[in-house]
C-alpha cells in the first residue's frame, strides 16, 4: 500500500496529512466513502483536475476503495490554524453562515450536514476544519462553475450556487481559522438529518 499511495503522498503529505503549500488538502481521517467517491469522480470526470485524472485513469473500483480505506484509517495531529487576514466583520459573517446559515436565501448552515463540530458525517460527508483558506474557496468556486460535481441530487452544487463572493471569502476565512479539537472524527451515519437530499451520501 505504501508503494500504491506514494504518488498521493507526494502532494498530499506523509500519511495524507496535507500538502505544505496550502493547496493539496488533507486526506487522513476523512470518511472512507467520501475519499472513495472523490477518487471515482476524478477518474470518471465529475471532478476536473488533470493530474488526478492521469493518475487514476484505468484503475479498478476495488483498488481505489482500498486506497480510500488506507487514508481514512490514518490519524495524524492537525497543525494550529493560520491567523486569518480578515476583519472581525468578515469572520463573524463566516461564523454565522457556518453555524446558522441564512434562511432568507435558502442557505443551510454548514453544521446541518457536516456535523456540530464540522467533523463530517459517515459515510461520505467530510470535515471542514483543518483545510487551507485558498483550498476551501477554490472548491466552492469549482462547485459553482461545474468543475466539481457529485451524484444527483448534487446538494453542494445547489448550496454553492447561492453563495456570493463575499460569502465565500467569509466562510473560507472563518473555517480555516478554527482550531481542530481532537479526536476529530466523522459523526456516525444518521447522527443528524440532512438539510437537503444529497446523492453522494446515498451512494454505496
């Protein structure tokens, strides 16, 4: 397995703890089904990033599932978050969106699906803390412009479509500035009812 994931850890860090450049996200400890379906999505074109597609093209499902299970079982301490270069008002806006949402715009709170501690929910919803600010913003942008997709109904694409640039900046600043409290593991499946139907959570 070490040889199999060597190409992954070259960018995503030893044991998948995250790359050092603030772009390649952490893989360690994410839900196995989430990681597996991201590998499938890169391989099959639902997520657009050529280096990932190049690495995964032609690899069978079972092979990818074993890789996902390996990274899901890695538990590496999280580093301290970076001090945010953001105003108090921006951080408060991000906190409000993450914890309360905005009912007037049909925006659910992040915690409604990603868990009260934003640590994710099994089998396929990832945690949101411990991710770089630039990465969070880039992924929301990818949902908006169709470079990132998921199984229908694609709940994150719907949420992302309602976010303004100011929302994205505030969310990415606040989420990336929050410390991770260990143990930071996904909530069990069914811990909370999702605010919207999500195809990825229903995949097997």
